[in-house]
C-alpha cells in the first residue's frame, strides 16, 4: 500500500505478517498506527529527484519538494495504474512516475527527461530516497556495486527471545536499485545534507557526491547520474525501491525487473485487479453530478476492494470492520466474502459472543483497541451474511458446519448467526436496553458503561435492525418460527428504545453508569448524535411522526456544506461518564467531525424510507466537487472517501471540511449499497432481483449498469411523461418489480426501463 501526495511525500506499508515499513518516519511510529491528517517531515517519508542543469547551475527538484524552486509547469496525475508528476524545467519536459509490484513490497520508479531545446544539454540528476531512522539496535547503509543499489540494513528492534525467532524472517533491508550505474552515491543522510539541509544539500555543491556509507548512522539513498542529452533526445532512468530480506533476493529482483530496459518487461500492475477497473466495474452510473459519476465509476469499487483485499493492513481487524469490509466485498468478489464470513464465524465463542477482532494469521493477537470490550460485534454478522445470501443467492453457506473458537463442536452458519443474536438479546438490562461496556460502534465512547451499567441507544436500535434483518432471512428460508421470534426481539428493543431514549424531538445517545441520559437538548456539548437517529429509521423504531420531528433537528444541528456531522456541538473537554471521545480535538474523528461512516448509515436509512432528495444531497457532499476552492479546503482529491472531514464548523470554521486523509473506512460499503440497492434500486432477494429505483426531484434521469449474479443490467430511470403510469420494462416487457431467478443467467445482458412519478 502506498499513499503519496503531489509534493512527493509518501507513506508505504506492507505485511510480514504485521504491518511494516521500509521508509520510516521519526520514532513515533513504534507506538502508533495509521494517523489521521498525517504529518510529513522535511526528510521523510518522501521520494525526490534533484535536478541540476550544468548550463545554469540552478537547483530544482521533482515533485515540488524539497527544493521548492518554481518550475514552468507542474502536473500531478492520479491514474488507475500509476501516479505521475510532470513538469517543465528550463524548457525540457520531465516526468516521474511510480507503480507498485503486484506481490512484493517494491515500488517501480521511472524518471524521464526529454531535451526539447535546440541545444545539447548536460544535467545532473540525483534521486534521493531517504529511509529515515530505521532502528536503535542496528542500522547502516552501503553501496552494492554489483546491483547498482544502495542497501540500508537494519535489525528491527526487539527484546524478547521469542521475537528473535519471529523477526528472523523480516525484510530488514531497504534498497534503492538503479538500472544503470551511477557515477557516485551517498548513503549517509548527514553527509548528503550537510549545512545546506534538504533544500540546498552540501553534497550537490561539488561535482560529485562523496560516496559515503553509513555506519550506525541514519541511512539514506542518493545516486548521481550525469546525463548528456542531444536535442530531441529522451533519457529514461529506472529504479526499484523496496524491502528485501537478503542480498540474493535483491540480485534476483534486479534480474527480473531492471536488467531488460524495455518498458514491457515491467510486470508491475495494479494490486486492485481487473475485477474493479473502470471498464468492468460491477456498477457504473451516469447522473447529472459529474464528480459523483467519476468517483463511483473509477474509484469506489477500488476502495472497497482494497479493504477486502488487505483487511486494513492488520492481522487482527476489528470484527465490525472485517464484517463490513466483506459485506462490501460480496459485490466484487463473492468467493472471498464467503471465505471471510466463515473465518469470522469460526472465531465466535460458544456462548454466542463475537470476539473484538478477527485473527488472520497464526501468530496474530488482539492488539490496541481489540483489548477493549465492545458490545456491538454481533450486530454486523447478520447484516453481512444477509447481504451475502441476497446478493449471491448462495444459500448453501447457511448450511456449512463451522466450529467455535473455544469449542470444537460444529454447528451451521445459520445457527452461528442465530446464536450471536441470542447473545446480543441477552446483553440487555432490566429495561431491555443494550449494555455498552467500553464501547459500541463508537470505539472511544469507553466510559459510558465501564462500571457495567451504562446502556447504548444506538446499540439497542442496531440490535433491533439486526434482528429484523435476520428475521427476513428466516422468512425467505421458510423458517416461520424463527422469523416470529427475531421479529419479536426487534419489537422489544424498539419499544424499549422508544420508551427510554425518545426525547420528544429525537433519540438520546445512551444512559451512563450513574443513570444520566445524554445526547439530549439540555447537554451543552453532544446535544444530538446522528447514529441513533439513522438506526431508529433502519430498525423501524421511528415512525413517520418521529421522523418528522428528527429530520429538522438533524438539519439544524448536524448538516453542513461538507456533509452531516456525527454529533454537535463537539465536546471541548473530558466528560468522564462518556469517555475518550470527548478528549479528541473538537471537530475531529468521532468528536463531531463529518464522520463519513455515520453519514453513510444515515444516507442509507433515508433512501430506505424514500427521503431521496436529502439522501442524494448528503451523498454528493461526500465527494469533493471539482471547485478549486473546495478542493483546497478539503485538501484531498476525489479518489477516495476519507474516514472524516473536519466538523465543528461553527466552533472552527477555518478547518471545516478538511480531510483526515485516512482511506480506511466502512463508509464505502454503505455507499455502494445506497447507490446499487436503493438509488439505482436493484436489490438481490431470495426470489431474484427486486427493482425499486429512486430519483431525487432535482434529477430528471439516471442511467446505470449493474452486474448481478453474472448478468448485466442496463438501467434507464426517468420520470413519467404526461399522464403516463409508472412502469418497469425488462427487455421491452412490462414487469411488476421483480426479476425472477430463472430469468437471471450469467453472461446475459438486459435492458431495464424504469418510469417513475
Ligand atoms: O477507528 C474506527 C474503527 O475502526 O472508529 C469507528 C469504528 O466504528 C471503527 O470500527 C468509530 O469509532 O480512537 C479510536 O480508537 C478510534 O475509534 C479510531 O481508531 C477510529 C479511527 O477513525 C481510525 O480509522
């Protein structure tokens, strides 16, 4: 995984099996995971090329950092297969690009310059790939002549004997390897920079770099190339940068990747495979909103696929994340989703509880947040399994026999899910409200119920939704008794929620250990939370009357130009009966940001009840439009939906809308469902494909292509003309809202025409 910005700063990570890096930020890395609004440091992590034309002696760098000298033109191009930067320097065109290896933690870089002047030119080009501080135990760097490579070697710090045996397999060498021999190199960071620093490094003052190696000193990788270019000539330099375990591995990589200088030899391609490239995306839409179309058609599937493919770069994804990530994966790669559902279920405890995290590797352990007891993990199981069954039609999964984490006894997947729900139902107090312990969906809401009494409104409503969802599955399987049983459980949860949390205007967020109802009008901060409202709609607790009260309150307190906030006003100091969430910076993350995951639940719920205008308005706000002003304020290109945009817009207008830059978020799966199943309105059910399309009043038309069980449906949604009746036509024939299973065959294409009021 690699994330880069236009200036050349980069964060790259790979799994071995725990998340690792080969280019390091300062020491803080050891104690943290992926950070929101990541800081970049002058030296790293970055990939830079210094450029010095002999003719003028000026110093430039590509991309903008670290020299920051103005160049004539500058472009940053985010492509499906590669990232590239283009520029014009002293009338020559320069391009630099990066792709990732399909399987290995290796970046492939190309640096291309074309002499577009009428004169012969002499340029000094120096790639500068700092590795940062690698290890306090052992770090060094040397030049490997045979491979034209700088090898920075290190020992990952550890203390326990058993870690030695695990760490033996780590790729502790970071290399920068070139396809041609440099005239000189520099492997010691301080020698390269000297007094001039990164912007004017001492090493570039002379004719040649100093050929210094690093002996327990901060390593770096710089190589010098002197390029003589006749008029019209193009020169290409190629590099591989990455992690390896041994010198032999590096030699082998060189043979594979760099020995033949023809571009075709580079078998680098997209990790996100053909399954989701824009051409074969299982969903394509054409709406009047171009930014939305572009995002959905090019990037949304990729962001979902990324989650399912790498599980957020952890070996113990939180159970709720893992299950939602595979709920999304169902639409793109059902086989993987199926296997993941089984993996998750096999880690259920025999009493019914799902663990806090799913272990994906034999040496994996529950870490960080997964050591804190959260009460909501069971909610996500029926949601994911029902999506899987409805989308694929593969009911056989329900009959698979799977054991438990703590019991070899095997029961069917159907029984596992039912057990999870029974457990959820049992974790309620005498009022019928779900205990929160140290968190629910909201991770850092850790002190509402840590004494064992506090309850969550969201979780009570989410349980009801989970029961209803499972009841529907039971009914479609003909299990009437189970259907009634789960429906009854949902009803009880909804009744309790309405009794204890409905304030007359909207739903409160919970009741603390000491009996304080919070998330209500009287609270100075955190007066209203979005999640209980959204899930009260989903669970059916909120009837029309309640919705007519809630929706204006959400609009008043939570909606902003950048989307809908998760709570408001943001907390400004610790509230000891709510917890850590109140200590996050106001307007960031769960403390009142535009937390897109929560916004997506709300959008999905609105679509379910036909509040299409509001839903589509909020959905469009998730994706930066192409207005320059807005892009600058958000600070992010519309190639992924971030975890959050800064909220607390009344308290902090200057930072409102700023992106977290975090691309890990369950948002995308709910966005996919909102678009595919609710707006375009093609939802898998056990009898086939249900057609219930929607259009906001401010759109006249929506066309889409949706792949379903291997068949492809081209949908045209329009309004009725004159006094025409609403209608649905499948391949020219009128139907009544259901395409039955026997007319859905893999490989076939169908035309659907939907006319709405
Ligand atoms: O992580 C997410 C979790 O991965 O926060 C969501 C939760 O539902 C997801 O499962 C809402 O709480 O302080 C924390 O521990 C935070 O909770 C973060 O780890 C949080 C961040 O938004 C990072 O993505």
